[in-house]
C-alpha cells in the first residue's frame, strides 16, 4: 500500500506526507511540470502539463489497496474501480455509495456553466477542514 497524492493545488500535501511518515507508509507525489512539487525523500512523478495529465498518470499506476488524495471526482471514481481508496482534501472519503451522486452534481454544474450560469466556488479553507482530513486519512490508514 502507498499513498498517491494528486499534488496540483493540494492544500494537504504536507499533512499527508507527515501522516505517511508516522505510519511508515510510502507516499508518491504526482504533479505536472507547471506545478513541480518536490519534498526530500519522497518520490515525485512529474508529467507534462495538460488537461488531466496527472490524473491519467495516477489512474494508470494506482493499485488495489492504495490510498489516493484528490479533489477530482472522476479520478476518485477510476481509483475506486481499481480497488483503491480515495479521499478529498476536506476529509470526504469517496465510496461506491457516494461517487455517482458526486459525479452527477459535477456534470450538472458544468452543464449550468456551459449554458451561461454561474456556480459557487469552494469555501475558504479552515482548520476544521484540516482536522477532518487528518481524521479521515487516519481512519483509512488504520483500516488497511
């Protein structure tokens, strides 16, 4: 098992790496070359900049039992399909029970934007978000 981090715009990168180190679990950072992110003693995979290039790399390399940290519902769905676990930066654990509704909500929001509508962006990050993320990731690590 390893933790794979979709690191482009990931506000919990250092928290994730700290928890992985505490539990003795390998972590991998995946980012595109526009967001080159590197930490000492952590494997970093850099892909070419492009729409979903980091997501495609993660989807192609994740294995059953891995944990993926991502904000992307589509990537989370692909990872779940391969037997991996996934959670977002606010501690939402993606499951077979919630991913379909999340994907549908994303589709409807995109459809509204394409028709000229506006959708609300994410709320400002809080310490409660970090706490929820730590709790969820700890749960997944202990569950494995």
